[in-house]
C-alpha cells in the first residue's frame, strides 16, 4: 500500500489530509513536528512526505538534507501558508517535489500525491544513474533528481557553477545516462581557444578556407554527431560567433568554413558557465536570444563548501588515484589533516582539493598523509581564512579588553541583546533553536531581532 507521512501541528489540517487521501486508498501516518518526522523516517518510512513548512520545533524546509539522507526515495511535498511561498520555492530548487498552498489543499493534494508516487516509481536510484560522481551530499542528490527529468529529452541544458565544481563531469554523466550514450561525447572550452580559431574548431573547415587550411577538418559538431556536445565556459564566446551558434540552434544546420554543403547538427547541446549570464545579457556581453536557447533546462552545481560530507569521500578517491599514478602505497590521511580540509572553504572547489591531494601524495614519505605533506600554499590559505573569520561571540567576549570603569555595569537592554546574540551564535543562526534555548517563542525572538536590527 502507498504510504503518506503527513506532518502538520494543526489538527484540522491533519483531519483534512486524512479525509482526502484515505478514501483514495492511501495509508496515512501522522506527525506533529520535526522530531516526530525524523523519528518516523529513521524507523524506515518509505512513501511520500507531506510536510508543513512551519512547525513548532523548526522549519520543515530545514529537514530536507536529513530526509534526502534517510529517505532518498520519498518525494517531499510542502504545505505552505501565508508568507511561506518563497521558502517553498527555494525548497523546490533544493530537491522538494512540489508545494501546495493550504487554501488549495482540497483541490491539489490528491493529484499532487499521485504524481509524487508516479515520479518515485519511475525514477532510477540516485547512485546508479550518476555512478561516476562521488557524493553523499543532499544538494548533489537534488541535482541528480533534477537532471533525470531531462535525460530522455534532447532539450538544451545549461550547467551553472563555480570554477572547479565538476561541470564537465556532470555533463558527461548526463550524456552517459541518456539515450545518446553509445555516440560520442565531445567537449570544447570556449575560453581556451583564440576567438579567430574557435569558429573553425566548432564547425570545421574545407581546404583553402584560409591560409594554412591544407585539407578538410571536421569540427566539434561533426565529431559529436549523434551524441552530445559540451560548450564549456560558454560565457567567453565572442558576440560574432554567438550569432552563428544561434542560427545553428534555430535551424539545426551549419556549414564548414569555406564550404557550401549544408550539414545537419544532430547533437545534444550542453553548455556550462561560471558566469552570471543574466548579468552578461543585461550588460550587452551575451545575446539574450541565445541565452534563452541554451537555458531551456538549467541546473546549478553546488560548490564544494555546500556539499556536506563529500570531502572525506573525495579525499579517499583522490588518494587512491594519485597513489596508483605515482606507484605509491598510501592507505589514507590522518585525522588532523582531514579535519583541516573539512574546515576549509575550498574556493577552487573539487579541482583545488584534487591538486592538494596530488601534491600530498608526491610529498608523503609514509603510508599516511599528514599535515606536513600538504602544500605550503594551501596551509597559508587555511591560516589566512581562519584569521579573516570573526571570532565566535563567546570567545570574543572572553578575550575582549576590560571595560572602562564607567561602562562596567551594562544595562538590561545590553545584557538581553548580548544573550540573544550568544544564542544565535551557538545555534549557527537557527532562529527556532535559538528561541528554544532562550525559552521564548519564535515570534518573540523575531520581534527582538528586528528591534536589534539583525533580523
């Protein structure tokens, strides 16, 4: 039987959900807060989760990473009330299946739950579809769920993300998981080829097309025929070539430089960029019509600092690969060195982490990588980042210089504000948790934060 976990602290809403779904044959399980929800999920629940955004002990949207970890095959549908639609939309981007405004609950609940079960039953398990990508991160699994919607289509896909996040790896995984997997996957870096040569690289040329063209050369559209073509760093493409690429996308045809034969562009086009293309369009550096052609289906690749739990996995993978390449026997990394990496933001993302490990493997004189094996430049970056990070409020207070005598006795308002700031620091800014340890309601905390101008 299809099971639904319905989570809401409002008894009337729970009764309404029960009335709508039980008559349709669903088995209902109820929870009233975040704690009961996670208890049910960790006990092995599998089905569809209908989850209120605001709950007595926190925000339902904050549970998404844990739900993705403990119930990855259970789609989440958010129930939203007044003022929570924005939060629900953000949750959709992080992997939720859908959201329903409570004013439309009667009309939308049953069809949405049915669609969620169909989605769950049709999709392939996360790990098997993109097995080349090493991750346990909820944000990456949300990306996989989004990409699966485009697997069977030839729609253009735009992959956005910071440098070093693995955009080409994701593009390759998309190709290998789709119907074109038996045909070539071809990539070209638009930033790595001079402007005057990029057109020839893309479309190819005939003999005599320009000085030095001593014979026919197949372009990347030729080489990727029947497969997928990745245009990496698409934001670097010159405007004149953007117009020619747009024509290929519109007409599905192109010609080699110096040629008269019209060729069919039979490729799945994938683009990647670390630039804000919307801003580039606004500034006139990127064609708006081309942008909309490329961004039919867009995904955002999270930076490494937001891929919680992935650093140990990636470190182990890169150690094994580098050790095999160097012919060394290295069994792992000590806890201090690994802890240092887990605390660092890695602005260069996965590529930077890979380079750090490659250096450490070459340097290491034992079977265990230690902190002394890590690149000096990396250690300097870690120290610089730590010195630039504001000291926690509790430590700042401990090491602050003594107050002058005239300020030695703080006012009640100062003490209250300091206490609230301490609670916010200890809970990493989680207002629900801060309100709980302060012994006040969330609404009271919101009001006090607004008065402090830190809301």
